[in-house]
DNA sequence: TATGTTTATATCGTGTACGATTTAATATGG
DNA sequence: CCATATTAAATCGTACACGATATAAACATA
C-alpha cells in the first residue's frame, strides 16, 4: 500500500479540523444566539457595529473578510428585524452606511455575556487557558498569512 | 463600563478567526480543486472514500460530522459526475452504500499532490513547521471537545 | 469636457449547512 | 406476533458563501 496516499487522510491535514472546528463552534453558539434571534454571521456583523457604529458595507466586509454578495442580503435581514439602517452616503452615493437602531444597540447588553459562556463550554474540557492563548495566537497568524495569500482585490493583469 | 464590552471585540474571541481561517483555507484549495472539478466538501467526501471504499452515508457523516440533509444532495452531485454510486444495502434497506467508480478512484492520483501544495502555500509565510504541528494538535483536541459538547443524538462509536 | 476606468453595492446562480419533518425499514417489548 | 420505538435517508425551508456579472457613481486624464 502506497505510503504517499496517507497525505490524503483527514487526520493528516490541517484543513478538515479547521473546517470542523468552525462549524462546531457555530453550533455551540446556537442556543445563545437563538435567544437574540441572530445567526452566527449576523452576530459577527453586530459585533463589528457594536465596536464602531456607522460603517459602510465595504468596511464591515474588510473586518469580516466578506463581500457585498454575502453582506447585502444579510444586512437586509438585520434591517428587517429593526436592528439597523442602511442609507446611501450623501458624500459618496456609491457607499451604503450601516447604522444601529436603538434596538440593535440595546442587544449588546444581552450579547455581552455570551463570550464567557462559550469559553466555559470549551474550557470545561481538556483545554487549558494557556493552550487556548497560544492557539489563538497561531490562529491569528494563520489568518493573516492566508489573507495575504488570497488575491483579495484582484488586480487587472490584462491590457 | 467600556472595558466590559471588549469581550465582544472580534480579536478577543476564538470563534471568528476560526471561521475566517476555515473560509480562507477553502479558498486556497479553490484553484487546485477546480482542476478536479470538485468543491471542498466534495473533496472531503472523496478523501473519506479514498481511504476506505463502500461506506454508508451515515458512516461518511460520522467522519465529516455531517448528516444526510447535507450529504444526500452532495453525494447525488458526485454521482452525477460519475465518480461514485449510491446503492441501498441489501442487508439493511435503510442504509445507502456509497462506492467509488473507477473514475472516482483514478481522481485520487491527481489529488495526492494537493496537500503538499497547500502546505507550501501556508508555510511559505511566518508559520514554522513546529508551530503548525502544535497548532494541529490543539485543533484536534478542540474538535474532540466541541464534538463531545454537541448534543449529537445519533452517536455510535464504531461499526 | 468627453470618455474610459475604477469603485461600491447589488444581483444571480450554485452549492453547502442545518433545524425540522417525513418516510420506510428494522429492532424491541409485551 | 403485533404494536411501538428506533434508525437511516431523504426532503424542505432558511441562510449563508462566493464566483461572476451588472449598475451607477466617482475619478482620471487626454
């Protein structure tokens, strides 16, 4: 049996556990976010706005590494829920500025307890706090490295 | 007051970088998988079958932490491509056994070079091999911890 | 100033994810 | 045995992701 096919085993790759961990953490958030009537990506957008209100779609996308094709429908749903407004900027009619409504601002109060609950769910197991800290550090480096690798703003190489 | 809300910053959580890293790695796979005419989740299913052929939908789901609501349509697409077959088991008519067609088996030859290419893409940056090794170890522990946390009613250990 | 280019969103089509439900087959208890 | 419970897939509806394309505003420059 060929040794070199073992590279194709799930356990020997970094990508699958990353994919699995991402989906599983989202599931752990599930019950907490259900109380806020938010999905996980919607929660991420709200966190961006809780930190700094009145941001354009583009700017929110820079934070979350998402583009308008994903954000526009998502933001419309949050607008529908009465959490935020989407208004064309008067300075630059191309941009849409997203701003929190009071209802969206208030939701922050309910959300603030979530991170500790999640940490409790995770660290109750075999993971130490130190281990998580190191892990987080490497994870951020990985994201940066990957992000630099992706042709984010595709430059025109023709003409 | 303000300090309290810093827990809601993206940088201070583990979930967002996990989510971002997962999506970014999938994108890094993009060009390589395009040559095989596979999506990333389809590639994962193929890896499961390359390691061990003739598995039920349920068993594939145990490996990938996915269920039939996701797998059934995905497997139908792979069947459409002529990579595998889906047949009801004669022993247990409830189960569907998935088996590779020669075309699916052959694809393994083209896929085997992908892991090294991905590793090259990632490790070309600031990440050391040792760092990646430790990271992978923690990641697997995290997946186990999370997986144990999720109320998975249909949890069978083996066979 | 006319015109071509870049930029910010939006739209569209395909393919996951996943909670909830449905259907059919098998296992089980009385 | 039969009635009931459990199990394996499939189906359904909603919500992302994302490549590709469209549209309109702002910009650049000859």
